[in-house]
C-alpha cells in the first residue's frame, strides 16, 4: 500500500512539473489564413497536443486536451485545459497564428 501511494505521489508530482512547463511555454498553432483572419478548416485538440510537444518536448495525449465545444476558426488567443494526471488539470492559453 505504501509503495502504491508513493508511486502515485511521484506521478502526481511529475505531472505537476510538466504542467508548469506547459503553462510557462508559449504554445502557438500555425494555420493557413484567408481574408479577414478566418482560417481554412479549424484548429482541433490534435494540433494543440502536437504544438505542446513541439515546444515543451512533453508528449500529451490528444484525448486529454480540451479546447472547448466550439471549433476554433479564427486567429487569436484561446483557453485550453489538459489533464496530465487524474488529480492534475492544467489550464493554459494557446495562440492560433497565420502561417
């Protein structure tokens, strides 16, 4: 029981440290932009997870990235959440920029 509790505490601490890296990093998702700042298609959680990995070298499960219910179809800064551990939910902002 103590080993299991120690392992879970260690995993939670590692997830918290990774979350700190994510919140401190500037996450930018590139998208092809047309006129008036609208992008072709939309930005999804897969692209955000790939951008996190590119910037922080932290692999994040795309299924655990939450960018909201509405698809992102414009450039700008948007809020997102990622669950790194069952007890660790990180909120951060990412930017959608023109390529």
